C-alpha cells in the first residue's frame, strides 16, 4: 500500500517549497494530496511570487482522512493563512497525537507548528527570520533539515530539496531516497537527528 502525504497550500505560500515537496514525494511513489486552504473554497491559490497553483482538493475535504505525513510549506503570508486554518490545525494535532510524521519549512515551523504547541519538546529549525519564535525545546540553526522523532523541519527555499528528500527517507527509507535523489545529480548535505 503506497504511503500518503497531505500538502496544504494557501495564497502567499512559497512556491519552491510546496512544489519541490509535491514533486519529490510523487517521484518516490507517495500518494500526495494537495489541499487548498482558501476562504472561498477555491482550489486555486496564488503563491508568494505570483505563480498560480491548483490543488487537488479543499482542506475541508481532508477532515476524515488519515495521512502518513503532513508537510507544511512556508512563505508569507502563506504560512499565516495556513496557521489560521482550523481544519489544518485539527489534522496536525491528530497527526502528532497518533505519532505520525509531520513537517514544516521556512516560516511554517514557527507560525504553524510552534504557534500551536506542536514543537514542544522538539529540536527544530526554520527560516532565520522566524527561529526566535519556534517555541521548541531547542533551536538548531546550523542544520538545513532537522529530524526529531516524527517531526521534520527545514530552513527555507534553498533547503527545499534536502527537506523533500528527507521526507522521502522518513516515509519510504534510505534506499528510496537514493533511488529518487541519484538521477537529480545532487551533492550530499547534512541532516541532524535527535
């Protein structure tokens, strides 16, 4: 049975972070659902750099589904819109309670996870402009990607590929990560584990 992942998106999301995660997870054979968080229930959003993205579904339609991973992109005001979604908050809290994988990059570790208490007891990272607001047990500002148990965080657009490949490894194992990453002609980068 294939692994499943939910990627919520909203107006103002950082396009590189959202699309990179969607792309890399799908290359790994993960069933990715892209969910729009919009007030008008539209499936279309405009990213932080005016790129239009069309979601697969609305976040409200995801309420009764279970996910192996929920990964939240950053961007401003995208992360703020995602943080204001009650439906997403319920899904993320259930994910944490069930011990399943949850992840965020850029501003989202602070604005979405940290603001909801979902980094309590965790070591995490995020965009340097938001690191002081993580509300985590410990900040790791040196690592591009930080894995602490079932929580994965990353710093920003420039770390999106490392982040996405780490999500593949956490979901599908290191062999699948290498299978997906090798054709991309990547150099090795460090991930911190706790």
